[in-house]
C-alpha cells in the first residue's frame, strides 16, 4: 500500500473527502512549483498532481495549455520533474501523482521511467491518452513498483468498461465530469449525480471528480456525491493572476484553502 492508498483509507475512516490539486510543474518555474507543493501540504491538500508539460495536451483547455508552453520554454522536462520530486521527498510525505501524456514516457522508456519514478518518491501516474487496454505492460510493471496507475471514466463510458477499468485501476478512479477539455465552468453537469451513482454501484474503488471544478459551491456539491474532488485549471488561473506578485504562493494557497475547506 503506497501513500495514495493510505491517504484515501485514512480519509474514508474519518468520513472525509479527498481534495486533490493539480499544478503544471515548471509553471512559472520549478522554484515556484516546489514552494507550492510545500504550501499545499501545510494547508492540508490530500494529493498533489504534478502536470508534466507537453506540446500537445489534447485533454487540456487554454489555461493548462498555456502553462505547459511556459514550462517547456523554461526547458522543464520529465527528468527535471523527477529530480524535483526526489528533492521534495526529503521533507514532504504528501502523495504525489504525475499527470503526463504517454509520449514523454515512451521517449524516456517505460521501464526506465517507472523505476525512476519509484526511486524519486512518485506515488502514482495519470496518463490521459493511454487507455488501460493499451497500457497493460506499463500497468503490470507499475504494480511491481507499487505505483498507482489512475484510470479515467467519462460520462460516455459503458457499464461493461467501467467494470474493466475498476479491475485494473489503482489508487482512485478519475471521473471526468464532462465531455470536453479541462477549464473552469460556471456549473457542473446536471447528470453528474446520476452518472456517479451508476459508477459507485459498479466499483469499490474511490471515485474522484475533476474537469471544470472551480468554485467552493462546486466542491461542496462534489463532496456530497463522490470520494474526492480534483481542481486544476482554476489553480493555474490563480497562479497566472499573481505572476508578478511577491506573495504569489500565499495568494494561491489561500485560494486553494478556500476551495478545500468548504
């Protein structure tokens, strides 16, 4: 059992929901990313997703796309992010997932990547463009390293496939709340509760909801019907708003705390 699974079991025991925050590693630079990780840990973020910058992030909306471009211009690559996690692990035990498209892993080498991720202290990987049916070799090797491969379920996923994904997923299941890309939305889909009830009947794995979540009211709504919530673009947007301010870390952290502690 790794840090993700321990955290989720602890939260279930305390009848609490998981609050998961996404940030793009290297946006606006790796020094800020490092400070945000420690700050988020202090305010009680349960799991931190570090986005690996990629040139063609097909699941991401404009905010995360822009943050990835900035990080790539800063020459932040997968090896640099692994190095950052290894440094952070000396003084930080918050579960960390890497959210990356498959291309950087393919170029790095699956076995080499998973070995490096394990040795650096990564707890899980989320790969939006790698269906579990096509990722069998990666999932099998990740299991040996006790790295959770978090899988996606969307509003269009069939019941048969939900059962299959539930069988292979580790850590938690990432429910994509809408058919579209990431980015803040004014409201959550009207059928969110209906879809989650179906999924919860078909799996015992924790189900966390992401895509489009940006307000305390939305977080509160998801807390009532899911095991956790994932907030990404709204956090990236808050970083962007405060790029030139010396108190960027405090401002972003206060925003995250306002969402978490509803």
